[in-house]
C-alpha cells in the first residue's frame, strides 16, 4: 500500500525533501535501498507502496536504524544578485521500520 504523509500549513513557494535508507546505509555501508523525493510543499506526499516494499527488502539486520529525514525549505536571492542564495530549511525526522511509518 502507498503511504501518505500529511502536514498542516503548506508554505507557498516552499519545497519538501524526503530521504529514507535501510539500516546498512547508516552503518557505513552502501544501502541496498534508498528513497529520495523532492517537490512542492502541498501539505501531502504520497510514497508509492512499491518503493516502500523495495526499502523493506533492504538490510535491516543491525537494529533499529536507518536514516529518515523530511525537510521543508525555501530559497531566495537578493534582487538583481544571482551570485548569492539564501536557503531556510526546517528538518524533521521520522521513524520507519519495515511494516510501516511511525
């Protein structure tokens, strides 16, 4: 099944980023599976179930681990200056183990 993340107060012109990896990816190895999503802040992100199935099939043999982050960000540049960009990021973590989001 697909998983749906929802949040309140989407911010116009902001973007969101989701990164999830299996357990091996947080212990210095190369993850067998990773999910990365990026898009506009609409207040909702749907993670396809087949992506989560592939993540579940990764290496989870090292305990309760895996790196899972969700960020909302906006960027702006001073008017007339394309050499500088300011970015504001709000990060949130989430806990995931095969079988579901918590």
